[in-house]
């Protein structure tokens, strides 16, 4: 994630740190697979690696630096009457994400 510049919040400011990598991916799932294969470090959302961190398959590095926050969005067609299913999913997703922060 982040290409050759990884975004971190340092002293309350967004700072992009250049990363010289031999492998770059645009998928946190692919980054996770490379890290699990001992091919380097990866920046992945916590929810994607929490089991591997608990089992110590992966270990945190650079934990003194916080990655820049990423937005997660629920996208649906504009509609005056939002369906109950979409509302329920949106509310549930927001509650789950809030509980992990």
C-alpha cells in the first residue's frame, strides 16, 4: 500500500517516507502474502493481520509510527428511500469498524 512512499503521521503531520522496494503491490492481501512468505515488510490494515499478529506469524515493526488513516466507504445508489438491508449493513459495518479503532 502506498507505492514507493508510505504515509505516516509524525508529530501530527502527514509525512510520506520513501521506501526502496524490489516488490511493490497495490493490494494489502498480496502484501500480507509476501510478508508471510518472509519476503519483507508490509503495510496492511490491522483487521487483515490480527490473527497472524496474535499467532506471531507476523510481528509489528515501525510500531512507533502511525500510518495515515484510510477511509472506508459504503457506496450505494442515490435513493430517497434507502433499503433496510443497505441501512442495516452500513450501520453494522460502521459499528464493527469503530470497535476496532
